[in-house]
């Protein structure tokens, strides 16, 4: 798009009485999940059979997901949080140990460590990708570190090469949290298939939606068995409730088969497995369309002052997957210091979509400073730890400095350039004309 001149027709901002940039009805441009008759049939079948707590559809879903993800072992979960907790325990995260995780992301990527008696050493993020900074990991590794959790934040793949090299050097595991990036690629490799184990939420707002569910994927049989032993007691045998033979081969796990070692029940509801199977059949096509639509949006905004795309470089072999929860960088200095709140208001007045990004650095939250969750008489974060890893204000400066610098942007589900261009224009108009209007 060519820049429009100040004073040109259409340059008066809607917030100041001009005509809004978005005139076309959104229709189903943003509707998610897309639920078709095939989803309904599959879910109804489970419902009518009363098979919600059975395993037949879930096993089919797991087999299909294993093929999709090119992993030997997969395990479905009632949600993504439980898949992360089981993955951590499988990797040896337990009392007195530590994980390293990014301070910016949804809490479930790290907080389950506390329930296992471990603590969290938070790492900073990179300002452009919003993912963990590989250069802020190695110095945090100590004798008790068991795992690095990485999150492909808002779809952006973490820089996995240096992270895997660090982990291999120190013989610690890497857990990829793929909840924002199902189907995304890092230099041609499928996310979730690079670390030792991948976990993904599949709640209904995610790019891969099933309702409420999670999945764990790995090529490591031992990790998979441990994850199973933690909260899938019905698969471990030796119990009245066990369906079929035990899947366990590790004698150390078989000894306790029939009861979940984590005291948790992690089984997926088969209504979600049914939805997962039908959604998976459509996902590659839907993801490709989302990528086309989102790239079209950012192409329209290329070079506009005040706003930068949060996306991988073209032809890098890395992609944004289903582009879950898309964001963009807001550069107030290029707009005369315009406060993000005012910017968002003006874009919304144009009929556009923008919001103030809501993530905050976890390390500063009181839960990670003072909360005594388990009645130890001291903060849980240090109760079992061999060192105090708490981090105060100023300790992770990039993450702490991002407030007001990141925006939610529209998440297009269909490639409709005419409409997409209007949403881009809503942003562009505010960027180009706020100062003069
Ligand atoms: C990065 C990330 N990890 C983990 C989770 C937890 O998944 P769930 O909500 O399915 O428990 C979520 C979101 O919900 C998430 O965004």
C-alpha cells in the first residue's frame, strides 16, 4: 500500500469524526474453532455411546497425532497444563531440583514445577521474538537443573539450535511447549519434535482446538512411560480399572502400576478426542490459510512507522504454525510517543482490531516471591531449593521493559485480501495520521 498524504481523503481518523477504515462485515473471518458437521457427528457418536471416559477414540487420536508429529510416542491429556506437569516429572523434575523457563508466557509452562517440589529459574526473552533468550540460559544451569522449558511464544519458534546444544552439553532435557505453535517449523523441523519432549494445549481457543485437551509427544520410550505412570493409571495394568495389558516395560515403574504416581488423573475426555481427530484432518489446510492471511496482513503494513510484524523471515524455513494469539511490536517513539492506550482506542474507532498485550513477567509475581503454598513456613519457591533463585525487579530487563511495546493484532482465519487490507489500513491510518489529526 502506498502511504496516504496528511489531509488526503480518508486521512481523518474515525476517533476524530472521520470515516472508519473497516467497512466490510467481518462475517466468519475470525470465527474459531471452525466446527463442521463432521465434528458434530464424531462428538455425537461418543456422546450417544456414553463413551466419554473410554479410550477407543483417544487411542485413534493419539495414533493420528503421532503420524502428524512424526513421533513414536504420544499421550493425550485432559489439558495442556497436565501434559507439562507429567513431562516435567518424566524428565526428573522433583523435590529440590530446578527448571529454567522463560518469564514471559502463560503460567502453565513453568508453575507445575512448584507442585513437584522443584523451583523455577526464569530466563529473559528476546525483544523481537518474545521467546526465551538462548544467551540467558547456560549461566543459570546448576547441579540440580533438570530441564529447560521453551515456549514458541505467540507462534514464533524459539531458536532451538543453541538451546539444544546447551542442553546436550549439560545433559539436561528440553521440554518444548508448543501450545502456541502447533504445526510450526524451525528451520524446516516440526516444533515439538526437536526437544526431548513436546507438550501442547489443545483448548478451544488454540490454533489446534479440541475443547479441553493436551498432548505429549516424544521419541523417548522412557519419558513416555514415566509420563504415563504419572497420571494415566488405567494404562499401567495391575488394577481393576486397567483396560488391557500394561504399557509399561520399565521395572521401576511396573512395581507401582495400577495407581498414578503423581496422584493425578490426566485422561482426556473422548468428546475432545473425537473433535481432535476431525480437526486434525483439516488442520494442515486451515493452518496454511491462516499463514497466508496473516502474512498478507503484515505485508500490507511493511514499512509503516510505529508498527513491526512479529513473524519469521520469509524463506527461513521457520513458520508461525497456526499463528496463535498474534501480536505485533508497537514503537511509540516513531509516533511521537503516542501512548499505546490511545493508539488502541483509535484503531478500534476505525473498526480495526488491536489490544494491549497482557503478558507480564512471571518472576515478579508474588506467587514466585513470597507465597507459602504448601505450609512450609517459607516461600514455596525456595522451600525445597538448594539455592535462592528468586529474581527481583530489574533482573530480567528485556521482559520487564516490554510493557506498552506489544499489541494484540487480528487473527485472520481466512485469506480474504480485501477485508484484511481494511484491518491493516485501520492500523496504518492511525500510524500515519494520529500526529496530524
Ligand atoms: C504456552 C501455554 N502453555 C500451556 C498452556 C496450558 O494449557 P491448558 O490451558 O490446556 O491447560 C497454555 C494455555 O492455555 C499456554 O498458552
